[in-house]
């Protein structure tokens, strides 16, 4: 981490301005070698300077250079940012010169990685930076900025503190049992404290699950046998929202995906209509891909034809989806009702027709109801914001459940203490108090270059 790194921090393409960011001990010295203007080694921190980037005698570009000195910078190291004219040729040339004069090309996410390793931000804050950059929705943006501002980390830190205090009192008991003035910690005394911590953690997990929907949207899949009207339903939903239909990369069949927003929450809808080419749909549904789509989905829109009796395929699909959050849509309500509705034991059933759009609003209302979207609006958006964080919180919760059980069974207190410590460590992993090198490398490599 002692070398100086550089990267283009803006999108590489045609634009008015590009920024090349340089961070490290030599940052100012390196840029100064190719800068014609003030002597950058003598300027104050957090100042911006007009001048030219030069290659020996040739002027490469007219630029503004910001100088930010350690430690009050994003990475805590010296940082220089060169604002040059946008466009591929100029930006690449400036970067090339910076590298030629001693900087190394930064890896993806390396600036943020340094910010983390130098203690400037914790892991939740770092991940929130990544989230913010890739935010496509207003709700995702809100969750990410709360993360960056440290609110979420604070919630975890407070909880850890409570666990730590409990650990400390237990340890005093174990280490100095002869002291008369210390409260004797018995399993009975620990129990209410554990329950309180557990309750708080449970609330965090629940709010974070809601928050996950806010940030990632609701993964929705439309299933049903051929010709029941799946594509028509997707198209109707999309038309209203003027959304874009795109092919999903990497799928062999032309599964179609669209995005709409319901109550500010993105709904990513996958239409499995592509599967209709197969002779036997259910056989196809049986293939891993369709099943895993159903498995991964937050919501299933299961479409049936009002104008036909239920078929074996319909029954099979109804069976496959029975444990998932599903809305059964009886489509073609404009045609005569032939479906045996009393044979469908699902709770959420609505009728639609895609010709005069009957039922489209009810479908959206149902989604709002199922995901409490109208209540999510009042959220403060301070929640764990990815699967890594949420699953660690769940592990910590499970450990506390074990602790509770151990207390009930009167397991000796020093044994219980080991588990409480484990819960404390797991909570620490969420904010990156403890981490492995592989995790950090893997995590930051998902960042974009220059961040
Ligand atoms: P998919 O194979 O399930 O995606 O079904 P499509 O959306 O391609 O629709 C199959 C056929 O049913 C098309 O001819 C549609 O025009 C027709 N269709 C779709 N929805 C309705 C509806 O609500 N009422 C009627 N009468 N026809 C519909």
C-alpha cells in the first residue's frame, strides 16, 4: 500500500470533463512533474490550480488540478485530481503520463479499499459507496447515502457495545469471583440482557429485509403455460410505465425482462414466455434455470386462462409455486369463464384482461399490499444494505438463540461466554472490524475502476 496509484475516475467516453485521480505518498510530486503552472509541492491543501499538463515541451491539455493533502482525504493519503478535457485520447494520454512518472494503475475499487484499510471508512460505508454508484432508484440512493454517512454502522456499533458490556461483566465474575462488591452474574441475570439484544438485532434484520426490497427492487417472474397472456401482461404493465424491455444477457432463450416502479420501488419483471417454444412447458419449467428463477424470485405472477379449464400443466405450476409469494392472475376475463376457480387454493387471486386493461391496477395494488410498499415510504432508510451484511446479522442472531437455549439448560457461564463472544465477533465482521484478506480483495474488486 506504499505505492502511488492512479486511475480515470470518470466514465471513459466523450464528455466535457474527465478526472484522473492519483493517491499516495508521491501523488503531488508525480503530477507536479507534468504540470506547468504553480509548483504543486508548495500549494496549500484542498486548493485547485489552473495550468497545463505537459509532456516535455508539448502541451497535452489545459487542466484544473486539485491538491488534497493527507490525512483529510478519501484515502487518507495525498490525493491529486486532474480535471482535464473529456474524451478518450486526452484522458488516456494524461493517465499514461502519470503512470510513466511513477504511479501504478489502480485496481478496481482500490481507492475505496485504501480508505477502508487506512481506517477512514468501515466496511458498511465502503459497500454503501459501491451501492450508491450503482443506484438506479431513488430508494436505493437513500439507503446508500445513509450507509455512507455512518448511521447504519452506528446501529451495529451500539449493539456490539451492549454485547461487549455483557461480556465484560461476565469476565469479571469469572476472573475475580472473590470480589464481593461485583454483581454475581448468573445465567438468570444474563438472560434478560440477551433477550433485549436479540430483539434489537431482530428489528435490524427485519428492517434490512424491507430495505433490501427498497434498494434491489422486487424480483418478479411471470409464469404460466403458453398463450395464457404472460407477454401481454408484461407489455401492459410496461406500456403504462414507459419502461424498456431488454433481453437478459447470457440466457439461451429469449427471456424478457422489464422494469417498472411501484410506489418508488423497482419491480424487475422476468417473463418466461421464451420458454413457450418448448413442446412441454412443465418439462421445461423443470429445467434448472426456470426453477432457479422461481426460487430466486421475491414475487411470482402466475397466469392462468379464464377461458379454459385447468390443465395438468396448470396444476403442476400451481404446485411448484405454492410456497412462494404468488399472485394468481386469471387472465382473459373478457372471455367466458371456464376455469374451475374453486380448485385453486391460493389466497391472492385477481382477474385481468389485457384488452381493455381490466385488473391491471388491482395487480399493482396487490403488489403494494403484499410488500407493504406504502409503509416503506416512511422508513428512515438506515438499514444493512446487502446480502453479506444481512446474512452475518442472521448468523449473530442464531448464535444468540443458542446462547438463550444454553442459559435455559443451565450450561456453565464460561461456556455461554464463548458463544456471546462469537456473536460479538460476527457483528464485528459486518462493519469490517475483523476480516479476511480474500473477502476484502473479492469485495473491492466488484467496484469500478477509479473508485
Ligand atoms: P403468453 O404465451 O402467455 O406470453 O401469451 P401472449 O401474451 O402472447 O398472449 C397469447 C394470446 O392471447 C395472444 O393472441 C393475445 O392477444 C391473447 N390475449 C392475451 N391477453 C388476453 C386477454 O386478456 N383477453 C383476450 N381475449 N385475449 C388475450
